[in-house]
C-alpha cells in the first residue's frame, strides 16, 4: 500500500472562509435556517424540486410545496439549480477556485444528478411492494437509492473514458464538500425525528440506543483488527474502513477520514465499495427478514438499521421489510399489524448511529493527534498541541451537532413545533439528497479504476465481504433479537 506524504494528509485549509470543512458548515446551516422558517409559518424552500417515484414522466418531479405549484417540475429543477449554483459558487470563490470553470462543472454535475434521480425513481426500479398497485405494475426492484448508484456509474464512465472532460469537471467535483454539507443538513432531520420518536415509544428508543452502543463496541474494533492484521492495511485505511463498514457507510467513512487526516482517495474508494454493497443488501435482506421473522417485526426492523450501511438504504430496507412482514403475518396468522412500527425500529437504530458518527469522529481526531499512530510517526510528531487537535477536528461536525441539538432541544421544550419543523426538515432533506447525488457522481468522476486496484480495491472488497458475511449481519441480528424479541406492534382491529 503506497504511503502518503505529509503534505497529502493536510487536505483542509485553515480559516473560516477558505476551508472546505467550514463552507460545509455555512451552507448546511444556511439551508437549516431556511427550512426552520416553517416553524414561523414561512415557506422558504417550497420551490425545491422533489423527485417522485413515477410511471408517468409528467409526475416525476415537482415543487415540494403546493405554494409553488405554478413553477411546475421544470421550473422547480431550474430554481433548485440557481440556488445551489449561487451558494456553492460563493464557497468556491472564497476557497480560491476558478469560478468560471466551477460554474460550468457544477452545471454538468447538477444535470447528471437530475438525470440519475429521474432514472433511480422509475417505478419498476424504485416502487416498494406496497406501492405496486398504485402504479399498476406487477413487480419492482424496490431500490429507493438506485439514483446514487446511477450517478456513481455515470461518474466512473466519464472519469475513466473521457480524461479531458474529467480534467475540466474536476474543479467542481468535490465529494467531501458535498457529503459534509449533506451531513450538516442531516442533523436537522435527525434532531426532529428524535423528538417524534421519543413521543411515540420510549421503550423502543431506549432499546435502540442500547443496541447501537453494543453494536459499535463489537463492530468497529473487529473490522479494524481484521483490516490491520489479516488484510494488512495501514491505520490510515483501517480506521475509515472500520467506520464505513461497521457504522454508517459513506458518511462515517468520510467523517473518519477527515478526522484522522487521511488522503482524499481513502474515503473515495471506500464510498464506491460501500454503495455497491448497500444496493446488494437492499435487494436481499428485506426478503430474508420477512421469510424468517414474520412473527417478530421489530427484530427484523432493527436488523435493517444495524446491517444496512446508509441512511436511505436502511430506511428503504426497513420500509420494505415492514410491508412484507405485515402482509405475511396477515396471510399466515390472520394478524394485521399496525403499519410503521418495524420501520420505526429501523429509523431509531439509524438515528442514533448517525448521532454517534460525530462523537466517534471526535474521539478518533483526538486519538490520532495525541498518540503515535503510524501517521504521526511518519510526520515525526509524538505529541500534538491542543491547537493542532482543534485544527484537525472536522469542522462540519460542529454544524451537524448544532442543527441536531437546536431542533432536538427546541422540540422537547415546545412540542407544538414538531409538525412544522418536520416539514421544514423534510424540505432541507431534499437538498441533502441533491448534495449526496453530487457527491456520488464526483466520487465516480475522480475515481481511476486502475489506481483503485493498485491501492488495494480487491482487498477492500475482501474486508467488506468477510466482515459483513462473517459477523456484522449475524451480530446485528443477535443484538436486534436480544433487545426487540417479543415486542410486537399494535394490532389493527
């Protein structure tokens, strides 16, 4: 495995207006403020384009609010483009990028993201089993996150077969910036969802927290040791790999990579592998869970949350699992479970897994700064000052914590805001999806497949396959069974 030079590790520039990390905070908080205006009855994000599962192309995209229905689908796509172009170009300018090239590159990235979202939401690809009748179709792959995979594949095609176009677009291809901004926005959604979940079922929440903590304590060290001792990866690779494979996919891999100052190629490669495995899990696990746990819906739901390593993938898996199990329980036992409780177990697990990303990234940032990990020995540093720890700390986590805590505490203090805050978080979450799409296309664009194999892609796939098939699925199932067995949803009728 090639070693990184010290200057390659210093990927973040200091400064409130010149750092990619800080600009993720500024953009994320700006969108958070716009979404939070819903609490005051003001709709500032209703024009954002929302992509719907479709069979008729005319209904594929529309403004997310009826207040802006006059824009139509094309108008909302254009409005979203102008808004995102304005705020990202401001960031690019202050970070010293070539503005004209960035504008052109971002325009291409956005267009590809729109196309990927439309393809990914085609009913035969994205409709969940309970929605087949609505679209008048007999089958669907049920892949709600396929749009991200499409964006990644298109990026790989351009990045590996059109080098001149890739070189021009690379100015705007900033996967870390886009995913970090998305994570800051994600804090808003998680914060208000946590308030709602606390109001719904304290027992499920408590057990979900316990399950997540136990999974963390088992998953992470085992994957790290497996990566280091069996597959011979350096700590620079092993730590993001352990987070990405064992915790929460792309977001965790990038957060960890940023915290320990890994080279940009590390989370980039890991993200490529993770999204493929998530797609496979989404195809397989819900049907396995429905086959073996029709009488234990919450066990199956929590398993999806602990096993599928992306927010959207896990929630989609939970929704499919909930639908399949309710249908099977009704057919086998004549029991009609109330909808959504299996999905709630999934969401609860993912909420607290996401919350823990920031905590874990902070812990790793301190450990990598204070202790003589391999990277520190290469730099010749045995002790690092608190100032250096502060510089290395991933700043976007501050934004994530802020958006999460503000809505969590506000919602707990005044439950009457939950409905309007959830609406605002939903609007902001649509923009998070766009940022994630930009991230995945950028990942593909800057990913040189030949270099991936040189860097050890085959071994990364090996670690993921061994970890997932060897213990993550089964430990996650065991923990889900331990905490949720025998807790059944209410029965309708």
